[in-house]
C-alpha cells in the first residue's frame, strides 16, 4: 500500500504558492457573483465541466459527497472510467487511505474555497488541488510531479522512451508521451494496448498501433504496490524507438532493464548500467558473452546462431554467472535488432536468483525426503535380516563354549552383526525413524560420563573444555542417541583442527521471547537448553555449508568417514524435538548450536502400594505363545528361542492364519507375539479383532520400524509391549516373560 506524506502549504516553493493563490482568488470571485440560486447551480456545473474538459492534466468534478460527476480525458486515461464512482475509490490505486486524505483537503479548503496539498508516496510525488465552486460542486486536479519533481519518479528518466505503468488488474495507471503517441488513442487497460496476453519480459508481442499491430520487444519491471512498468525495447519493433536510441547504445544507459548488445559471434558490444551491476562487470570491452555467463549446456555460438536465424522462437535460457557471480542466475532472452548490414542481438536479462534459490531448496527437500523414505525402507529390511543372522548366531553360541574352535568365528559374526545394526540405526536416525528411549536427562551428568571417552577420541594434542550453566535445566531425550550426537560433533571438530587445538562444549539455559526464524526453520518461543560445540578449525566453505547435513556427504578422503555423522546428528536432534544450526567462518572455526526444549518435570504423588489381586501365570515355561511373523528366518529363530526357554509356540506366517487358528475355542493362548507390518492384515488390526473374544491375552509387537510408525489412527492396544528389531534371544524371552508376569487386569482394548 502507498504511504502518503503531506507537505504543508507553508513549506512549498514560491511557484506552488502562486498556484494556490489563483485558486483562492477564483473561489472568492465565485462566492461574490450574483447568480440566482437555480441559474447559479447550473452555470457552476457547466463552468466546472468546461474548465476540466479543456485541462490537459487529470481533472475531476465531484459533488460534495465526493462522487465523480465528470472526468476529463486525462483522468480517464490514467484511472479508467470514473463517473459515478467515489473519488476515494478512484484514488485507491495510489493512496493507502484516500478517503481520509480527501476529507482533510476539503476541510482545510472550506474557509478560502481552495486548497493545495503535496503528497509523496512510494509510487511518486503528486499535487492535489481543490476548488470549491459551490455547495455541491468541487473541482479536483491531480498533478504527477514524478515527471520532473524533486522526488524523481520513474517517468523522469525516460519521458521520451515508450513506457507504461499498469496495476495488478491490468488497468493503465500512466504512460510516457512516446508510448501514448505510438498507440494513438487513450488506453485504459493492458488488453487495449496489446493483442497477445499475458506479456513476458524479453518476448516479442503485438502492440495495437495506430496503423495496425506492431511487433515489439517488451521488458517488464515489477514495481511497488503491485504495479508493473512495461518498456518497449529495440528489436522487432525498432521502428518505434526514438531517433536518439537508434543513434547509439547510450540512450538506454539509465533504463531499469538489464540489457546487453551482442554481436553475431558473441562479442559484447554494449551493456547498460543495470546489466553491468547484475553481472558485476565495469566494461564490455574485449568480453564475450561466454565470459560473463555459463553456456546453456551446448556451444553458446549455436544458441546465438539460432536466435539470429529466428529458429529459437525467443525461448529463454536460464544461465548462471561466472567469476564472483556464480551464485547469480539470469533468465536470458535474445532478440534480433539492427539493419541487415549491422545485424546483432539484444539480450534482455532477468535476475531469477531468488526464484532459483527457492527451486533448489524445494528440490533439496524432495531429495532429502526421498532419501529418508529409502533409508527407512532399507533399514526395515536390514533389521529383519540382522535379526535372523544375529539370532541364529546366538543359538549356535549356546551350543559352543570358548574352547570350541568355531567359537571365535561365531563371536566375529555376532560383533559384526551388531556393527551392521549400528549403521542401520544411523540410517534410521537420519530418516528420523529410529526408536528413542526418552528419559529425563541432565546434560552435565551426560557430558561428565562422556568426558573420558571424548578425551580419548580427540587425542593428546586437543584440549576439551566443558563449560556448564550451574542452574542447567533438564531435557527429555534418548541418552544413548544424545551421546552419539555429541561424539559425532566433537570428532568432526577434532578433524577440522587437524588434531591440534581447543574444543569447547558449552551448555546454558536460554529463553526465546519470540519465535526465531533461521535457515528455513522456525524455533518457537519458549525455554530451551542450548548446547554449543565450538572449534577453531578450518571452517566450512560456502559451497559445502548447505550440504553438510546430507547423508553420505563428506569432505574426508575415501575410507576416513561414512558421511553419516552430521546427518545422524540432525535426525536425532530433530526427532527429539530440538534444532541444530551451524555458524562458520573459513579459517577461523565453526560453532554447532543445539536447542533442546526444556523439560518441566511434573510432580506427582507417590502411589500407595496396592496388592495385586489378579492371578499370575504359574511359570513362564507353561505359557503358550502365538507367534505371527511373515519373515521365515526371523520366525524360525524366534520359535527356537522361545522353545528353548520352555514356552509352547504356535506359528503363523500371516494374520489371517492366526485368526483362523483362534476360531478354535479350545485352543488356549497366553500371549500374542506379532510383527507389525505384514501382507494383508497388519499386527494391530488382527490383534484388536482377536482381543474381542480373548480379552485377557497379553500382546508383544515386534517391528523393524519405530513404535510410532504404525499409528493407524485406531485406538491403541493398551498394555501391549513393543520390541524393536533386531532383538537378541535374551531381549525376546525377557520381554515375553515380563508381559506374562504383568497383572492381567491392566490389559484391555481401547
């Protein structure tokens, strides 16, 4: 919206005062004239119409309510049809609060019968003049001082250059004399000026000229208040250009459209100020187009030849700059210009760096989402394989002691299986799909426990300094995962300093009184625990900074890193509900800042011990387990593990088979152990159905996905336990035993 600034009459220049004095004198004459009442009103209206009609500027006649009774040609040319509309509504395109402005002008003009106000908006400098000719007749003039006033509007630079300004709805707000002369008739809307809409900057369009359609190259500059400036450029419509433009390139030096004059061989013949600033060059002398812009994926001369022959069809190319302007993206449209013996190209440039940046951010987010989904799916399949491998390895270890010659090989298999499980955990951490065991944590204790390990990791030449807030608040996180985040950051800091220097780990309470917007993330207002890992290393260059949280991206040599460290840290922090940011200066160091929401512990009364009245299962060995698992190797391991513990195990490879078995009312089952994701009915769905007829049966869900990944929007199975894959023999049997020993009256369906 436009913001109006009123210049008081006392501060106007001498010429302004003379103009106001003439209005006052005319108003006084009208007041003292001896017209009869009826004749007076008729003659006043007629006089006002004649005066406004023959005025070359913008003029209106309104009644005392401000409704336009007459508008001259200048007013129609600028604002369109205004008769019958309120003047305030007409002026809405240039003033933020036109009703208030007009009311103020009328109020100030009541005493003398005339008033003049200067109004400065972001759209230009205007002078509004009022003459009160009678009780119900007001004459208004609007002078646009942007053409020659001190404010320096857009028309000042190119009064002789074809240009028009349009509103967002296509209404014409103004045009230069040269543009008006080319069309030859009053133009009120964009479709009256051009035959083919919408207009595209740098393209050839058909202008409705006096003698028929004229091909012209247009350049569009987005203005303020949702306006657009449309220029006619040299090219297809070169005959429309003023003589001084045809005489030399200097004529469009100040044009606010980046333009290049390009020879047939690609040499730069000229560039206006906007183009030089955009491309960061001081001169075009001795330069080729390929020196300032990268080629469009093919030889740049082929592109130029197509444009000269007219085969390119004015197709724009999106190129990025060279040298210091590598981060600048430019839309380039080529148009032929000049006589046959001086044929050359005019390149219309449009800075699309911001648009390109948004596009890259969107592509990056899509890529990260795809990688996250892939990581989650791969991790699930790997967890099934690792469960089977590690499980059968444990079964073999049960039959071998340390003196057996195969014992060492089995231990190696088991250890490497655990390493593989850890790598899968990192993939899940990146995709934010790992299982977190949340607990209330005091970071001071966590870091104290880690100090010995961290000191061994950083080596003797690196000093590790811990600086804690003595009143540090608690957070809620997975302690094991949080330790992994801190270790990853400290190890990265050590590598950045090439093994020598100081690493500081700082913790403190911080409070955000308002939301913090940074790096496309919004940190809500609230209380946080801030952790900083600070090093004085090499820093991170700008071209790598945006990729550091991507999985498998690493600056280390082959074999020195997996590229999962920071992506894992990012995933863990985000899943915990926190935020991670990085500040870096090349050659000075890097700081990673982690924001964790402060955990406010709720005080709850200590429950009184109660006697459990429900009977327990006699012994774990007497329980009957219904095992439902679609992966045969996992099912085979789990069955053997449970039978070794003494349980009776019934197997089913899918949910439908399990429900069919349970139709036998004589079949006794103490506990369901079921996978979550299976073909057909999933685990929670079939269990809910089974619990309707067997409400006292205990439940254990197992899955390679995290516990919250199978939230199907249905009521949860109350009292069910969850066992993540990969699990060991002991994990499985202990979980089943704990569930069987749990009080029966705590298990119910929601």
